[in-house]
C-alpha cells in the first residue's frame, strides 16, 4: 500500500524542512511536484514500488495547483489512496523575517505584487480553502528548523496513517495561542507553582510540581472534565474519518501547569485509547521560568 503525504501551505513556513524530515525517515521525497502528474505518478509507483511511502510538496509554484487540486484530491479519495495533507503556516511578521534572512523572493512577487506583506496575505487568502482540507495543520511560528524537524518526526516516525493522532500542546498565553489547535483549555485557574519558591525553577514535568498540583481538588476536577470531554469528542473524529485532533492547554508561561496537566491527561488516555497515537508538544516549557 502506498502511504502518501502531501505537504503544502504558505511560502516560508517550513515546507522544505518538513520534506527533508520525511526524506530522512525513508520516504520518497519530491519538491514542487506538479498537480497534474499526481494520478499518473501514483499509478506508476504502485506498479513498480508497492508499499513505498511518499512525501510531495505541492503549492502555488505550480500554476495549475489552485485550479486542479480539488478535483485531483477527490480522485485520489475515490480510488482509495491512503493520503494525508499537511498544511504549514506562520504569522505574517515571522514569514517576513524569514524571507528577509534568506533573501528569497516570494512566488507571488514574480507576478507583479511589490510588497512582501501583500504577497503573503494574498497567498493566505488563496489557500484558505485548502487549509480546511488539511489532515494536519502546523503553525511553525515558534519553531526553528530543528524543532520543526523534531515535530514532524514525532508525528510520522513509525506512524500508521490510518490511526487517529491526538496532538496535545502545552503553551503559555504570554507567547500566544497555538493556531493549529481545534480546542483550547485554560488551566490558569489552578494554583501556580511559580509562587512557591522551591518549585519556581522546576517545570511541570517534574514530580514535585505534579505532586503539588494533585494536592488540590481543582486539579482532579479539571482532569476529570477534560477526560470526559475527550471521551465525548473522540468518537466524532472517528466517525468523520478525521486523522488529527489538536488540543491546546495553556497556562501563563507554559512552563508549570500546562505541561503537568498534559502529562496527567496523556497517562489517562494512553490506557483508555491504545489505538490512538498521542503526540505531545511542550511548546514554551524552556522559554523562561517567569510563570
């Protein structure tokens, strides 16, 4: 069986880094693949390289991409191909910085748009419908190339594309919400270990923080609520054949409470849902200790 991953999204958001990660995992990896060759290519691969994993970057650099992707992606589905779509994005100011650092030209600026910001915003509008089709959406604003590579490895190394992925993101509200999250939960209602001198420099992954939080009934009540919510929600994702459910859990700085809550939740869910891949991102845990 061919496992196909289509990598797309906004220019400058990390598609090349993502493709390289797939290549390092043994995928047949091709950049800037023409949308009109996809069906023929997969037919040839199926006949000559069965059971091959494939990762393709497809985006606006192909002039036929926008016009043809709805029809061709539907054809893949009708033919029973097993594929996922990764959509990468980042904040506009971050993208501008990346383009200035690499001195690359945005693809749409070759069509007469003079402002880099205008080109980025136009691309986001043009790809808005495709973003809704994505199996996995990643906001790479907070990732360097090494962190993005590790994130892709967490999702796809030894991955069965048929399984549901539950992506849990611990984050700090002071650094912004994770735009890829389907649902957000605020755990700032819990007592803050930052104000306990002997706990201040630790993280939510340390047993001392977890013991402190579990000493409060609010923590247990919150965990029970989160578990009940996911028990209600997960069957809907199975029913709709969705492949990724992303939950953001945030505290002030993303160092103490949200990582601990995610660890508690992961332990509970792994026991109940052994057929789900749980991927955890501690987005802001190393940024500082000023929670």
